[in-house]
């Protein structure tokens, strides 16, 4: 029962993280400020998620499942919820937005 509960918890985490990583911005709507705000918020949210995933309790949960050969729940966790690729995408957008002279366009 306990291992099934942990496996279910991991599945829920994947869904929750996936709901964030699937978010995207339609550039045809909103303003430049909206665009900047969206990508900045995404970066802050992904940073918070990364800190939570690096937490001792989360790592311990993965260790318990791996020790009990529940590899389907833990293998490629970050890839399955698209975390790493989303984080890279957000970093690229934010780098571009920081380097582009947007403030001159807004003023």
C-alpha cells in the first residue's frame, strides 16, 4: 500500500509539473510587457519547482521507490513532465528579452 501511494504521488507530481511546462504564450495577444511578465513568471515558477525537486524529502521518495524496483515511476521523471526542455526554452526567451532593448520600445 505504501509503495503504491508513493507511486501515485509521483504520478501526481508529473501531472502538476506538466501542467506548468505545457503553458505557452500566444504572442499575437497582449503587450510586450505581458510577454516579459509571462516568461519571467515561468522562470520563477520553474526555479521553485526545481528547488522542490531537489528537496531531501523528494529525493528520499525517489530513493525508496528505486530501492523497491519501482523504476517506472522514477525513470526519466523530469523528461516525462517536460521539465528540462521547458526550463531551457524559458532561459532562452528570458536571455533574449534581457538583451533586446525592449525598454526603449515600451517608452
